[in-house]
C-alpha cells in the first residue's frame, strides 16, 4: 500500500473514537460534554454522528480540555486500558478477526490513520522480545504535561488492544516511561502488572515475541476480508485528496449513493458555488470528475463484493438506466462491468 502523505493538523478526516471515552469519563465525574469539547468546534451531537470527522487540531484541543478539567482520580493510563476494540469500529473488528496477532499488528500499522494517531509507534524485536516504542507527535506535545498524558493514554490503549486480541492472559514483560516517576505510581503497577522504570530514554512496552504467533480470539477469515475492504475504503477516503477536493471526496463516500449537486455541496462547505468551482479547478479537477471517481469506486465494490444486478447498481449510483451505467463504467475502467467482475 502506498504511504499516505503527511496530513495537515486542520484536515477533518478522523472519526471521533478517541474522544468519546474522555467525554464519558468526565461526564461520570459530573463535568458536562460541553466543557470537554469547548473551543474545539465539536458539538455534543457530533459525538453520536458516525459520519462526523475531526482534525488532529480538534483532538488536541479536547485533550487539552481533559487535562485541565480531569479530577485527580482519573488516570490516562487507566483510561486507555479501559478501551475496547469495538471503540475503534471497523478498524477494531479487523484487528480482532485477523489470522494471528502478528497479522493484526501488521494491519494495525498499515491502517493506523483510522485510529486517529496521537503518537508515533514502532515495534522492534530483540532476543525473543518485542517492544512498542512510543513517542508523542508534535501536535500533541506542546508541553511536558500533554506529552506525558498521550504517552500514558496510548500505553494503556496498546495494553487493552493486546488483551482484547489475545485474552486476559496476555502479560507485559516490562515497561519504561520517558518521564520522571509520578507522586503516586501505584496505579502503574496495578494496570501494567510488570516491572516499571521511569526516567527512561524513551517510553517502551515489552512483551514475549511468542504472543505474535497466537490466534486472536475472534479470528475469522471471511469477517476479516469484509472489514478489511471497508477499512481500505476509509483509508482511501483519508488519502483521497487534500483541500476542498478531499472534503468533497470524503463527504460523497460517507454518503454513498447520494450525489449532491455542486450547489448543494457548496452549501455543505459553506462556500458560494462559484468559489467552490474555482477551488476545485485550482486543485486540478472538476466536480463531475470527482463524482465519476466516487461512482467508479462504489461500482467496483458492488461488482466484486455483491451479487447486485446492473439495474440495481445503476439505480444506486443515480443513472437513468443500466445501459447508461454500463457505458459509463466502460469509459472509466476500459472494460465492461462483466469483464471487470470476472477478473
């Protein structure tokens, strides 16, 4: 898979997965979601919208609010450790249904943009041991307290994901953290249940490499294929363009089968139609070309993963009849729909 280019901090392309636990924990402490989301441009209703996407900038704002509002009884490490694979949607189901833990990790690293990354992670191997190396991203490390927060939070999440995939028998061999020992470190030992070192050169979680060959609890080849395809489309949505073209592309894919006119899309983006047209042209394409690309992507999926008739596909994609769909598809792919499907 081609690497996705660097994504700007303001690009609204991530689902709200990582924000929901923060809001829920503060709510349990009597702090309203409005306070948690203050200044981020995210509303309480947005947290329940599966089609709502946020930027890293917005995520960082909510993290800052959490850090400022959180009672001393809430630990980022414990919060991360309470994560469930289902909190990651299709991405989580793909990890759970992988053939081996190693396959799950390979998939997770390849598709990690779907998890709203807040750190850089790398898996290294030495002497039968595997180690997660964790470093904060610049967006999430404007000061020491925030850097420590994301290191703790992500460490807890990684432990939770391993236990979700491998079961509660999973154990870390040791852990180290690249910051000073906290005033009360007891909860670190309670959560991680392994030897811990503070003031280390970097944050690492180490475990027996043999765990990588275990079969995940939910391993299922057909399920994995289905959710992998969905994740691939989601990842393409993230990498499907920058600027206004990327916004249009992601909006159309998230509402497959609903093809807004340029005027309707301009309203969604809060732009004048002429302004939107100029922006699209400046990015080297046209609105019709974007529509055609999304239609082709959807049609390809329908042909290869369903038994939908040409009539059903043409209706789903907004064509007047099946023959119009077939002509358009041959123009896009260079082959007929039947030839494409047989391949």
